[in-house]
């Protein structure tokens, strides 16, 4: 499951997609999904919709279908193209309790954002600010303040570099490659 780095409207929700535009004339939506599976968007279930202007509402998923790299979706209260176009840019959230359980040593991105990152010598490198997906492996973006200047450190999310993740303690320990 991929998630954006924006905060959820409430702690019990997680960002799962973004409306990119309208599809057709009957209120269909084009959605860029951060979820790895379409199964997260269940017909008849509620989804939280947060518009760019800050307004929020809960809507029922009527239908969902894969479409290219994203998906198409129908929401109960969106019946025409004008209503669908109004939702362009809206963020879609579901309750965290709907996320599938993960294998051991596997994490959702939203669990990692905000962790304090230390090297193996115990030096604070900064805070995990963002996760960038790449074809080879994810890359963790660490933000730090060094001598009054903001600094960004890119850490590959591979076993040889990521030594420990303690979600309860809010800490990640890394052994960055030489030169970082």
C-alpha cells in the first residue's frame, strides 16, 4: 500500500487515492490509487472525500474498475460530469482498520513518515519526511536541520541499509552507504 505524505483528516483514516478528473457523462471519476490492490475500494463501503478547499464528506462507493494505471469509480451522490469535475483534486481516505494485515518486517508508508532516523553510531540524521517509489526499491527522504540550513538525505530502503524500525518508539536506525 502506498500512501501520500499528507496527513489524514483524522488519525483513524489513511490516504488511499486522489481524484484526477471525471470519466464519462454519468459522474464517473478517474482515480490515481496509492493502494496496491483495487480490493481496498469496496462497493457499498464508505470512503472519506476531502476537497482541495478543505471540505470533507463521506460517500458510498457504487462501483469501481481498473483503468490503465489507475481506476474508475462511481460514488453514490455523484450523478453527472459536472459533479465529478468538482471532485478533481480531492483526496480519498479509508479507515485504517480496512487495511490488510502485513507480513512481518513490512510497513505501510504512513507508519514510517515522521520516524526519527539515526545512524548506527546513534547520531540523529533527521526525520523521515517522504517515501519515493522507484522500480528498484523505495527511497526514504530524511529531512534535517544542519547549522541552521535544511538538508535532505536520500536513503535506499533496502535491508543492507535499514537496520531497525521501531514504530512504537518512533525510531529507525540506518547504516547509510559511504558518501551519504
